[in-house]
């Protein structure tokens, strides 16, 4: 007999959501604050390599397991001239970055980014400026990076030390063009037409490019859903994905709602899927548009937990958006990863925003060390063990009431089956802040029969975090007591915890 306060679900390899696209574990490098400068790129650092990249940071990025890396923005891209960032460094101009009110030195640009991506084993996801620029400049960038040679632009790349084309396949058609804060902000009609024209032209150069149109910069935007519908009416047949962005943060005295943030993420995804399929039906198209959740994270944009903002404008690589994440943040973050995996059939790309220093899992000190934030651990575990087929998990869980989302399950979970080994990994979050949650998983025909590992992220202090002074204050620990008997996994999830249970 198990206690009534028990969460349960059944796994059956015949019931699946879909295959995980490795690009679900993507990230984002924007010219913002210290993400690039003194984050990944610091030529004077003792650990810098021949390209000025910090090898300590490269190692952490490999450990994190990021795949697609989006660049160079973000809001930054909407006033960016890519030509400024290529060629001899001494000739590169200093420019105003209107998005973040800083000075961009252009010491790091497209070619440096591609070298960086290669070193960490990722795939470049390049955004073009559709704010202050348009079709012509997007084509010029595409030709510069991808054409083999024999034209002015491709020969210019070779003269800049890169004779081989970069082969960038994945492109974002602008960034958050629905947002009034965006340089060159547009209406859905204006953007939809521009995205379609740009996509058509880029496909004339290379029919195999993979293109992402801008969706809404958040589900709370007034134009949400009508924006997606209008944009897709213009470019449905020309693009492959529509983007989603969302950020969460703990609002004062409402930790229970914060812990349930993924309820909102899942609803957002389902509404965008419905909108895409509505347009597809209206156009009588057999094609399916997928989702690129290319900015997601926790971000303290204001309030007592927000990172301090420098009082000077137009500085070079100032400390911006350097949020310090707690264990509570990491549990919510893990739940957001679960939400993405639970929709892996349609969310084919996702980018954690961002990678280093700026709302990031990795922090650095100029001239000093690099360390892992609390959110590093759920991402690394999900990227390592979340590859394969997502099984259809329908939980039967005790519930509680939250101010923002009403009644929610205390358990949030998914499971991924590795098709080669047959192993299954369960990812589970217990949203209950004070009580442990017993979990029973009927393993059905999965063939797994023993627990290989149970990794837990939780802490007696919900506000514990890693800092320069104490970089390993929070690390995952081994869970106790998980076991399989009679085809059922029984495990107790600690209060407010993120759990990775690997079964073989
Ligand atoms: O990731 C930080 C910013 O958030 C990006 O520049 C922008 O696209 C979004 O609003």
C-alpha cells in the first residue's frame, strides 16, 4: 500500500511525444554586457587561447552541453552592421549599441563567433538585422559567410583569413520585431512582408537554409497570437520555425506561483502550436511549422533581486543583467526544461538566454575564475541524458493552489528513452516547498529494471546560490532510497527539488 499523498505515472514505449532534436539544448550569445567581452572572449586572461577565447569558459560550455548557439542578438542585432565586426581588428569601428546603451568595439565579430562555436562543438544560429536593415544586407551576410569563393564578398571572407565557407544553415529573421522597444519595431503586416521577402531571397541563394520567423516576445504581449497568425499568413511556405521568448522571475511573497511557472510555458507553447496549425489549415498546407523557443530563462528584470544597473551609459562591456541564481531559481529552471521536453514534437530548437555572465549559467570574473551558477546543473543533466524519444507522461499528482495559476500538480515530470541503450531517464520536479513527494512510476514495457543514478538539486536554504566567494555552495547530491520492484520505480522527491533518475 502506498500513501495517498503519492504522485504516479505510467511509462510505455508505445506512447511517445516525439524525438528530441539536439538543438533543444541550444543557448544564446548576445553582444550585451559581459557575455562576449570578458565572458567568452578575453585575450589578456591567463587562460586565453590563440583566438582570445577563455579556455576555462570553453570547458564549462562543453560540460554544459549546449548545441545551437544564437548570435549576435537579441535586441543588439536590430541596429548591428555585420561588416563592422569582420576584417583587421585595428580597422573596426566603435559604434553605439542602441539596445543596451553601450559602446560596441567590434573586436569580436562573425568570424570569431564561428571559431568559438566550432571549439565548443555547437552549431551557429545567426540572426540578421531586420530592424534598421533589410533584404540586401541579409543576403550580403549570407554570401560573406557561406559562398565558397569567386565573388567580392566571399573573397573578402577569404582575405579575412577564412577561405572555407562557414556553412551556416540556421538563420533568425530579425529579433522580437513585435516589441515597441526594438530598434526598427514593425507591425505584424510590415514584418510579415519583410520576413517573407528576406526568406525568399535567402532561399534563392540556398534553398536549404533553415529559417526562423519572429513570433511574439512574450505571451503577455497585446498582439500575441494575432501577430503569429498575420506573420505566418505572409511567410508560411517560406520559413521553418516561428520563435517564442519567455522569461520568469519570483514575484515577492509568491514562491508557489513561481515554482509553477512551467504551467505558463506549456500553455504558451500549445497556443503557438494551435495558431501555426490554424494558419496551415487555412492555407490548405501540408507543411507544419515548428517552434524555436529561442529565448527562455529566469530573469529578474526589476525588484529587490534584480542585478544592479551601472549608472553610466555608453560604457564598454559593463556588468548588465548579471543575475545570481538561487536553488529555487534552479528548480523552476529545471521545470522549464521539462516543459520543453514535454513538447519536443514541435519545439525543435530552444536557446537558453544567455550563455555567460548575462542571465547565464556560467559566470566569470575579468582576469579571474569562471564558475557554475545553480541553473548550470539542470541544463547539463538534461542535455546529457535528455536525448532520444520523449515518452508520453500523464501524471496523477497531488495538487495545491497558487495565486497566479490556480490549482497545479505538485509533480512536474517527463521521461526520455535512449533508443540505443534502451535506458530511460525520468526528470521530475517537486513543487512542494515543505513536504517530500513520494513518486511511483509503472515501468510497463520499457524493459528497465534498476536505478543507475538519482541526482537531486535541493537545499535546506532555498536562497542558497553560487558566488565568486563561494562558487560551489550549491551542487547536486545523490538521492536516497530510489529502487525498482515488481516493475515499479519508487522514489521520494525531496521538498522543492529537481531530480534526474536514470534507469537501465
Ligand atoms: O536576452 C535578453 C534580451 O531579452 C534580448 O536581447 C531580447 O531579445 C529579449 O528581450
